[in-house]
């Protein structure tokens, strides 16, 4: 992939220089020779300055106001790495300014906001993708191939898993409902749901039943992977669950939590049940089914290697995501994560929250 359009460089602007930009986007982009990170923006200017110093090209510009960055005609691509509340309007403005956009997940807080993003991409003809890097894991890619090949048959039941026992993110604005739109459901449940819909190739939900819980977030000095949280600031749910019925009758159960008394944990995983076979990611990638009147179970070895152009599961999914995105721009191809797909994820998540609030099913008109 490093040989693609080798002489061409694309200039990228980063809007939002916090945790996800520093932990995922900027390190991944820095490994791609066709990329120059030429502009950085954050409402806290010192964060943008630090990012520019560490990841920027010589003479990289720093901004506090993203609209000023968008005026720079030399910038080809924008990465939106801000809290969920601002995903939509920053993305729309960037597309209107003639930039391609990679927006961090979830696409938006609401379906209406997500639709505005999709409409802007279609209207401007610019590329838009959403940061669902778990599609680029070795197990995800292999399983997607199995599903595309029809080896599981019709997938009529699935579970989307995003359960942490005690891992509440205590930094940034993760606990702020206004900024984020929710807690674990919109933060990590979104990854599990995206994987599940992608495997099923089913983006037509009919109705949703949801429940959300605020059971453990009020605890003082709670055990937690990142230290105790402040109960007064924990304004989002600590667990959320959804029962999704698709138009073709298929069922998806979505489970998400940052804090729950369970040892049955797993994050960004899916379990699939089809007419010809099943699959799960609970203990590595396992495929099961029936052949010659016998049940079978296969654990897939994703680290076999031995092929010159493929090193098993050795590459980081975030880097693979970034490389694929850059290739799409340089070669004018469609991104693997399409905004139409990400919109349906947002639509379902919003319906789970709405169903929980109303205490009744929410029907979706597609």
C-alpha cells in the first residue's frame, strides 16, 4: 500500500487533540508516508500546540477555532476527534469547505444529526467515513469473509457484546450526557453493534426495545480500572441493553456496560447464529455447525502467517483503518465504513435510549 500514488501527499487537519486523537488517529497517520498533518485545532490551544509539535509537519498551523482551520484551502482531509455533540456540525462544515472527513465514532448523537452529515457528503461529493476500527481486526476481517461467503447461511439471531466489569472512563467528557449523548451504549456499544450489522449485512431495523440503568454510577470510591469516578459527574447510564427486531425478522440483542457485577465480559465482539452455522468471539474466533450429521467447532488460527504479503494479525487495526482511508482518497475508492451504515447504528442507539425513556417499543421508519 505504501507504493500507492507515491509522489502525492494529502494534507490532513486534526480537529480535537484529546485522547482519541493522541491514542489512535495521529499515531496511525504518522506511519503513512503519503500523509502530512498540517493543521491542528483544539478549544484548549495548548493541546493543539503539543499535537503539532509531536505529529505535525514543519510549519504546521495551530487553531482554537475550527472554522478558521477550514478556510485553509491546502487542507484536503479533516479528522473530527471531538466529543459526540459536535461531530455533526463540524463534519458538515468541513464537507461544505471541500474537505473529505473521517469522523470518530459514533457518527452523531442523533439520527437527525447523522442524516445532515450524510446529506452534506452526497451534496458536496466528498468522502465521509466513521471511525469503526474494529472492522479491521484480524478476527473481524476473517469472520466477515465467512459471512460474505454464505457459510453461516441466513443469520437470524445475533448478540452484540460490549460489557466491562469495572472500566469507567474518568477523563474528558465521557460521563457528561450533554457532550456525549450517553454512556457505554453510545461509547462501546456502538462498536459491537457496528460489527454485528456489518457481519449480517442487514441495515433495516423494524423496532427496538431498550432499557438503561443508573445502578452503580452513584457509588463513592468505587473500584475502577482508571480510579474512582465522581458520582456527581456521572450523568450517563452505567449499563444499557437493547432488543432489536429487523424487518426480515432477525433479532439482535445488544448489551453494554462500563460497570456491572458480571464476569461474563467482552468488548467489541459479536455472536452470530445462522441456518448453516454460527460464530462467536468469546475465546478467540470460533466457527460452529454441523457436517455429515456431526456437530463441529473450529477455532480459527489468525496468527499462522507464512505468506509474504500477510503477517496474520500483526498490524494494528487503527493503522489499517487509517491506511485504508488514505488509499480511498488517493485512489478515489469507497471507504469500508460507509456513512449510510454508520447512520443506522446511530438510529438504533437513539431508539434504545428513547424506548428506555418512554417504556415502550420504538418503531423505525426506513
